[in-house]
C-alpha cells in the first residue's frame, strides 16, 4: 500500500496537471508602462551589487504581498497587473512577492500575475508561495485548479518511504513552476511532538526527528528537480508548542541541548540542501527571554549561523503575525529582524514603515553597509546570480 500511494499520485497528476498546463498556456499579460524602468546589468552577483544604490539594496531585503507594494499594508486582494504596481516598484524594487489564496483566482489569471510581478523590478523578483501540500496549499486547494491534493505531509511521513516525499516535492514543484513560482516556503521540518499543537500537527512529516529529516530532504530533492527552490521551517522548532504565533506569544521551554537532540535534527541534516531557513516567532526562554527567535541575535547569529554553521539565506516568518505585531511596530520589528541575522524580512504589517526604518538605520550607521551588502549578496545567490 505504501508504494501504491506514490503510483496513485503520479497517475492522478498525469491527467490533471496536463489540463492545468493547457489552461495556463492561454494566459496573457496586460502591458505595463516600462518607460521609467531602471536598468541593471544582470551579470554576476558582485557586479550587480556594485550597480545598486543604498535604497535598492534595502528594498532587496523584503518579500511582501503585491498589495503591500502600493499601500504598505494588506488591503483587499491584488489579482491583476496594473500601473500602480509598476509605479510603486520604481521606488520599492523589492526582493520578491508572496501570493496567498486571495491573490489566486484561476490558472490564466495567476500566470498573468506572476509573469507581471517577476518583471516589475530591475532584478527579477522572487515569486514565493506556501505550498506544503495538505491544509497549507494555496493553489491545490483552489477548486479552479485541477491539481493533485495531498491529505497531509504527516500522511506521507507515515508511509515510511522517502520516495513518496520526493514525489510530493516533484509534483508540487512541477505545477508551481508552471504558474511562475520560483520559491516554495516548504517543507515544514517541525517535529510534531505535542498532540495539543494547533498550528503544526499533520503539517509535519511526523514525531520522529530522523523520519522528518529524511522526508524533508527527499521533498527538497523533488522540488529542485523542477527548478523550484525550497525553505525549511520553522527554526528552531514549532512542533512542541500549544499556541499559535499568528495570534500571540508562544514559548518554547526546552533547553538548547534538548532542542539539539530532537527539533534541530531535521534542520542540521538539511542545511546543505535547503535554499533558505525560515525563523519562527516562538520565544525560546532558555536562550533568549527578551526576543522571539525571529528577532533574536542569540538564536540566529550566535546559534544558527555561529554554532550550527548555517551559511545560506535566513528569513523571518511573516512579521504581520500577532506574536510580532502586538509587541513591536513594523519599523522597529524590521530593523530588529535584520540586526538579528535575517537576510529577508517577510511581510512587516506596514511595509513602507519597515523599509523606511531599515533605510534610516543604514544611513545612521546602526546597520553597517558591510552587513547590508552581505545579505544582498545572499539574496542575489538565491535568485541564481
């Protein structure tokens, strides 16, 4: 039965994915005004960096929703390319965009939107999405898309066969690539050790850290085979919690040694194959009582980069979530997230305020230009330069 699962998924995909691809091929992209678009020669990362202004470098630290580009905050749902997006991109040439269910209506509309967004900025934008499979699947859960649906990654993990996880990554990556997405904020590598956990649960591959690690590595391999990049989350682990950081403060009470013996195993094993690591808003009380992990220099710079040796892209979880928004303003949260060691600042509630605060921190010397350049280079590498 375990091997039959993967075969059944492939069989289902062969018919459904073909229909989706045909629909997407009919998409047309409305023309936007390119007359004032800034030109940067897209050679290697060092040369690109040398052409960028300070303002452009700061903008490259942010991934936001399309509606935030224009208004700063999330108002309504941006579903179509328009001149307002193009004009705002001239001032805020961000690293990329993340789309949610509200931005996604049908195959043709989605392909047109991603195609337009990717070319708004001088350096092509990252097009990101949360498509884990299961209950977090922005495309597959839309009934206008004829896409394969996975019950959960927990179900895949229970098969004990990593080829099923590889197949899941390959299938998800294939349709994401068709619709213009370049980065999937998946897989979830949390270890689901708390049965009362309301936010992770069966999003995780299971409660055994080694199974989670192996399944996650295979999922990433499947994604990569389609040209889509991945992200392991939520460091240092959200599986042994009860609360939901979307709404409130959440504490992890385990010691660092306890985390290393369980929650950190899937992260460490996959550092060499992941494209990025997302930091949770959980507060690790044994390590830093002052800040949640996403704003903690102790967790990101000292532990993740220092002790564990991770060298790649680090990004915060969405800063508009309750655990951050209820305690920090968008500006200070963005500065703190960057100072802690994040390269990418994801969705501060007020993007304009976040951008201006980081820019001012660079101009005042609070953030050094060397530190700024370091992160921009990592982001350019993520983009393939």
